[in-house]
């Protein structure tokens, strides 16, 4: 875990906190001043709090795309409730006698609000601010799901590979941030209560401190602008995509004049949308012809013309529709596969998926939520209908918990990726897809058609460099590399560099 992730996480918290103040304080004052609007304002901020975090971020991402702006806006909306309610409540609780005295002294409505009522209500208001900022620390974990960065990526990876050290690092960092921030804000709150809000400095000081800290963290949130001769990728969710993208970085920087920047973690679907958008935010990504067919094109193998390969068909279609194309295949096939614990395979003599048919009613099937969705044709319902399987039950679990669940016996049959090193750790037997339901998932780089023209001067050999990975990585080699990262705890860069050296693509 690097310090940059901690500062990045803090930037998200402070940015969303400041924005929630700019929105929440006026809304709270408006709710106080207008009894007619008060129920509507409070009801809206209540409803925002009931929307699940990921659902809220997903809705915002439809309009703004992935990245920090989506995360900051989502957490801002989540943080409005305590600020709006405490602002309205604090102003309502100001002694009516003081309000009347101020009115009797000839103070206007706005002057009374700013110079008498709000300073007296500020200790209560600040309590709401304190709650909002501390809650934002935990909510910002979800930034990792939408390319926002922060500490969420550490926790996600730790859960997926069942690495308690990573989980504790991420959780510990969040706890320290929360405790320090809560302690500092608590000291400010106590000072405000002791002064009873009468000191303007007591109000300005904590607000100025928040603003100053935010300014200091700006470089971690905004990052640097796109540099000349800079190739941009997004980090992948899984170790396989991370390995491939880091190999690209090493090869390109070794053999061209380009620099390569790997930005925040991004899901494959979101990365594809960013790649084909009118204003793309990256240049290339690793993908699979099977994913392109079923998820991006929303077709299946029956749509492929006779005599045409899956790879050639998908390459032709994405170039026609989205002006992108795939480079040479890496060599591995990371297809979906159906797996069972070795003990279950031995008990029932399982070798193929069809062997499950007579005993399926005794077994529970479990997989990540994505496999149960309707997006794409290679999902649970089409699969069981194709094979005529009737499982005892089907359970949806978080992707990070799937391997732990199958090892604990929560279910006996699951869907995996053929190159996932965790299959080895969990001692899973991959069953032969004997009826050929799942298509191939040949890995390859997906690039924009204008990529090589844009970098013609600085890297005339760029396509050749990128294609140097073509045919170099077998399914078994990729499975071993992900095993080294996910199970043995080796770093992405270490494993990637070692592999490139073994293939004579990099000098030792």
C-alpha cells in the first residue's frame, strides 16, 4: 500500500465534504427559513441516504462517466443529510428571546441570520459537518468500483485473494484517517461549544483548516495533465489485466520514446466505454474476443458467419461500430469454466459439465453477481438451460468472497476464469465444457484506430512493440503468473518483468 492511495482517499473525502458544505448549508438555512419547503428538502436528503452507495454511483456514472468527479458527487449527495438537518435544527434551537432582542434592536432578517442566529447555531451545525466527513471516509471506499482511486482497491484485492494483511492495511489506514479527522474536528467542536458560537474566529478556523488541507492534497486528486508523448491505460480489476498493462508499460518505455501512465483501477465495461467515447480518456486496454462478442456487441456464437473465427468476427465488428481494433492474440484463452472442489469431483466422478446433470439437484451453484445478470449471453440462465441443469439452489456472492465461499462449502459448483491462479489455491477441478457452451476468450490488446498515427513521430514502431506479446503467453503461463501474484504475494511488476525477461522481450 502506497501513501499516494492514502492522500488520494483523503482528497476525495475533503473534496466531497467541501462540496456538501456548499450545498448543504444553504439548503439547511432554506429549510429553516421556509416552513413550506422544509418537509420537501428534508425528505429529499433522507431519500438520498437510502440509495445504496454503488447504485448511486452507477446512476451518476451514466451521465458523468467513471472517475473522481462521479465519486465526489456521489459522496456529496450522501453527506447532505447530517449537514442539512443539523443546520436547520441548530437555527431552530436558538433562544427565541435572543431572536426577539435582535429584532427589537432593528436588525434586518439577513443580518440577524448571519451575525446572531448562525454563530449561535454553529456548534450544532458543526456536529453535522463532523458526522458527514467521518462517514465520507468509509463511503469513499466505493471509488475503486468506478475508477476513482483511493483505498478501496486495497480492500477489494485483499478480500478477493483472502490476504488478511492487505485487508488489515486498508482497514487500519481508514481507521487512522477517521480517528485523526474525528479527533481534530472534535477539538474544534468543543472550542465552539465553550465559546457558545460567539467568536467569529472559532467558526472560521476549522473551515479554513479544511480548505487549506484540501488545497495541499489537490495534486493527488487532480493528477497531472496529459503529457506530450504519453500513452494512458487504466489499471485492471484483476491481477491478469494488471500484469498485461504493466507489461505494456515496460515494453513501450523500453523500446520507444513514450512514457506510459497507468491510471486508477477501472472495470472492463467502463474502460471500454471510455475507450470508444467522443473524448476518450485512455488509449488501449486488454480484452477478450469472447467479452467483445457477448458483452460489448451483445451477440453470441450463433451470430458468427460460417467459416469465420470468433477473433476475426469480433475484430471486424468493433472496428465497424466503434473505430477500435484488436492486436495479435496473446496466446491464452481465459474462457469461463465450470469448476468444483477436487473432493466433489472425486466423490461423483466428475470430468465434464454434462456429468453434473444427474446430480445437480444435490448441489448448490454459486458465482459472482455479474454471472447472474442478463447482460451478455454467457450467463447463468442460458448456461443451465443449455445443459439441462437443475441445481438445488443458486447463490450470488460478491466476487471477492467467491473463493472463500466455495472453500468453506457454501456451494459446490462455481464459475471461474481459466487463467485465475486462485483456482490452484482453492484446489478446484475445471470441468470440460463438453457441449461447447462457452466461447473462446482469447486475450488481446484493444486499441483505438488513431493510436499509431498519433504517436508516429515519437514511436513509429509502437504497433510492433505492442504485438511483441502476440503468441507469447499460454493459458498455463498466465495461470501461474496470477497464482504468483494472488497467492504467493509477489508484486505485479516483479512477475511481469520476470516473464518478459524469460521471453527475451526485456534485457535482464
